[in-house]
C-alpha cells in the first residue's frame, strides 16, 4: 500500500519549523561579512532584536547554540569561589548549575522540582539566608516540562536582595512576554531556533549596564563569549563583530524578525496564547493531564502525561515513523512519561490540529482507548472562540 | 548607462563562495536534531571530517566561528599560570596570544613578523630556553598575509621538546595538506567557511589522545567548548551532541564534504596549488610582488603588495563598488598596503581570471599604468600548462 504519511511535519520546540521565506533568504549567495550589503543586514538584525527583547540594551549575538549564550552569562558574571544561586525546575535550569560549577562558582541550588514553578517567595527566603549571592540564574520557559516562570516577580525578589538576575529565555523569547526593560531583567539569553523561527546557530544575550559593569570588573576566563568585546564591536557605526558572524543565519534572522515585526509582537504573544490554550484543551478532552501547574502563560510547549497502560517511549517514535509527525518525548527523569507538543515560533492552528490528530491515532495504535477527533475538536473550538478574521473583501 | 557590473562575485578567503548544491541542502526543511534523518547526516559528517583531517582521531564539532575552535584548544590545554608558547606571523596567530592570556597562561610569544614564516629552528631555540612550555600554538595558513607554515617541521620540533602542538588551520584545512596523523599534529582546528565551502557557523577540532588526556587532567573553566563532553557525545552510537547542533549547516557540510570526497582530497590540494601558482604568476606579470616569501605551498590566499603611487585602501572598495568583485584588503598594520586574492574552497580557474581582470581594471582606474590582460594572460598560461582534461566523449 502507498505510504499515506510520507509528508513530514516538524512539531518540536527546537529546532522549530522554518518559514519558507527564511529558508530562501539563507540560500542566497553568501556575503562577505564586511561588505556593506551584509553590514546592513547585521545592523538591522541588531536593531530588530532589541524590539523583540523589548529593550534599549545591547543584544549581543554569538555564533553558537543557545547554550553558548547561557555560558556567556556564566563566564561574564561568575567569579571563581563566589556564591551564585540557581533556581531551576527542569533539565535546562540544571544546565545553569553545570555551567556555574564549571566556571568555579559556589552554587546554591534551589531545585523547585521538575514540573513545578520556581516560587518567588522561596527565592526570597533563600536569598535572605545566603546574603552573599550576587547573581541569580533561572529559566523563563523550561522546555523539558512546559513550565513558564514568573520572571517579573523573580526579578523583583532578586533585586530586593541586591542580586542581578540572568534568565534563560531560549525557548520563551518571542513566544511569551519578557519585556526586559519594563521588568528590569538584567540578562536575557536566547537562541535562534525556537520562537525566532531560524535554524540553530545564533545565540543572543540582552545585557543591561549593571550586568556589563559586573563583567568588566572581572575580566579574563573568556574570550569568544566576552560581552565587553562583543558590545564594543556592535556599538561601532557601522556595527562590527569580533569574530566572523554566521552570515547565512543572519540573512534568515533578518527575514524572521521582519515577519515578527509585521505580525506585531503582541499579536505573536496572543497567537501563542491561543495555541497553548488549544493544546491544553485538547489534552483535557482526551482525559489526559497537562504536566505542571495549570497556567495560562505556559504557551511554549505543552507537556502531556501519557496514559499509564501504554509504552510511553513508543509515542514520539510511532508518531514520527508511522505518521511523519515529529514531536519530543520526555527527557531525563521524564523519559517515557510525557509527550511534548510544541507551539513555539512558526506554528499556527492547523499545526495543533495535525499534531493532535497524529497523537490520537498513535494512542489508538498503542491500544489506548481514544475517540478519534476528540482532542482535535476541542482545539478547533478554542480557535473559533478566539475569533476568526473576517473574510478578505472579494 | 546600464550598470554592466551588477553581477556580484565573492572572492574573499572567508566567508568563501558556497556551491549551489550546498545552499540548496541548507534550504531544505529543518530537521529535529534527534530524528534519525538528521542523526544520519550528523554521523556521516563526523566520519567525512576525519577523511579531510586525515585522521583517526575525533574531530569535535561546535556551533561557533572558527575562533570558537581556537578557544576550545586554549580552554582545554592552557592551565592558569603555566607557560605556553605562541609562534605567530600575523593577525590570526596573534589571536592565540589574546586567547591564551584570557585563560591565564604565561605566554611566551614568538612573533616571526607579518609576512614571514615561523622558522622551525627558531622554535627549537625558544623551546630549549623555556623548558617549561608544554603546549605550542601556531598557524597553518596565516590568512592576513598568505603565509603557510611548515607544520610538519614545527610539530617535530615541538614534540622533540616534549610539547604538544595546536594548529590553527581555519583557512588552510582542505586547501593545503596537513595530514594530522602522518605528521602527528596533536590538535588541528578549523572552520566551515573557508576551504570546506560552507557558511560560517561550524568550528572543528581534530584532537588526538594526548591532547584529550591533557584536557581531562585539568577540568573546569569551560563547558560549551569542553572537549571531553563533546567527544563523549560524538563517540556514542549513534553519535550525539551535548548542545543543539546547527542542523542546517550540517546539511550543507554533508554535501560539501561529499563534493570534496568525489573530487578527491589530493586533487583538491592540486587544484589549490595551480590556483595559487596562477595568482602569483599574474601578480608577477603585473610587476607586483607577492607579500611574504616565495612559496609553492602558499595556496590559500595570495597577498599582493600594492603599487606605492595609488591609494591602496581604495582597491578593494573600488573593485567591489564599481566592478562587483569582493576581495579583502590588508588588515591591521597592512591596511591599504596589500590586496588579498583568495583561492580557498569553491574556486576554479575562471574565478582567478575574473578577479585579476577586475584587479587590473581597478588599478587602471586608480591611475596605475597597467596593460589590461597581462595578469590574466599569465594566469591563463599557468592553467593551460597544468593540463586541461580531455573533452568528454561525444
């Protein structure tokens, strides 16, 4: 029989699907990084990134994975032998611990538990106990569990205790609000391959003056990820990069950021809000629990607890191999226990429809009792309720 | 009048031009980095990289500029407060000094001078003086001057003194021979955007067991660029990456490495040899001196001393703005004094013809007395002498 499901769908929270216009831009002939044609793109990207970070600060760009931007925060803010606090609630939060330890920090680790939020009151209590902590590292959207933390409240608590705060927003930036300047977040790091709709390979760090000043006070132990060197280059007119920038990725980023600008950042957030709501409604209609607390802001990835009776690890594998729909399963201690449905970046209602249709069919194939269309129908209802644009004039 | 020169030509030594097949591969829909379809590409790239590095060692891959691979060598080999020796002969060699100092080394810096080679006898003398040196950092192809060092001899000298050697082959690897295992080079670092015919964004480090062992003895001060972590991931079956790999760049790299495999590495070197010879012959025919020593191995970029009477800084600018041909001028202390004609990666005879045609016309426009076609003609003669393949059977 013909394979009905030959067509492939990337539905993961990173790498996320790339808009065709972005792919086309990256396939253009490569430009010399010092040629005016590229410098123009580079300058425009740096400016557009500030809009997405909602900041007047420098948004420093590195050729690296998102983890490279996290390392830049650690390498520039950590001082060997001094304490820092990591407030984590999943795999990516724990990466802050590994990085900070590698750079010689005394790490005070608050593990809120996988699937929980970091509670601001708990952070406040810990900072009161450990008065020597000058930097707090935490996570906006914990991709391993779908949890989104209240960065505004955590920032207030950190600042009240006299500490800076650095936030991993790799999967959250551009999907859920983190207005850096309004909330006064000192450092926001992100990557190109999530809500910014580009391939992996560019890493970003929005850094305020306090963070830059702390870095400057303690030079060394870094070069590639040195904020001062990169800020100096980027502040030139025209802006410059201390190392060869990943030119094709910038060509794509320019187009992706223009798409975000055209859609409007608030509308981008609203789209993610509706997609998240639809995913949670679909899970509920299938009598499955979303992992983590009920949260109207958890709009990056929806982690769904898999039914007890089936082989959980088989779910993403079967969805991909049989139906051509690639989603992520659980990582680390959640392996085989959850399915992660992404809605981060270049995602739209019918991506949620497709993903849940494949998810339902997969559960049925694995022997779980599912009424086909139930989850999909619940998602459709959310979309209609959110409002459908009027038909274009004929 | 119509602009005859609207068509653009990238003739720099990095980023270098990208073959259309590579661009096309990168424009395909992005893959999830843990999906079998990508893991297959990833594994094949890791294996093909070993062929280009001519090694059985691990070739570790980072999402970074080439400088990131240099930093990995420093972060893994340097121990704070201990001496290392940097043998440099230009801008990129000096980057080793900056990196090693940032990581706390006591740097013994042998500056052979811009435009000179590093002399093995001089390295031998210095290592005899500074017996505490355990690592030597140097450069294969110094892109700022066109000089190519004798890495085989420098490796022998370093090893005789009991030191490891780490070589920046960012612009040299895949253009001029550096058979890592035959010569016993401990560390060879490179990047995607030079002879490997890809955009910037992937950095490589071919590391032997001695280098890995030294890194392992002194952990910390690094995470993103940690060799041990990356080697552990890459040695798994199937191979894995500790951080999200730059998937689209790998898609391109796979195609580029296949092109190198199909052409044959020795034929690739021979092509670069003929292109380098043609560029030097063209310069000579124009009564201009190649910068640096006469060298049959300097086949990555030809640096040409510009005539005294003209505004040297105007040469690359005019070539680009008037004729659409982008080359690089001099960097740092050579600004305005040289033009750098690249022949590194996806370059063929008519690229040299085009570049010298534009170069001659530019010199004429700037008031230098040039008989048009002289340099081009000398290059053509070299190409014919090198042999033209027989016509394909009709």
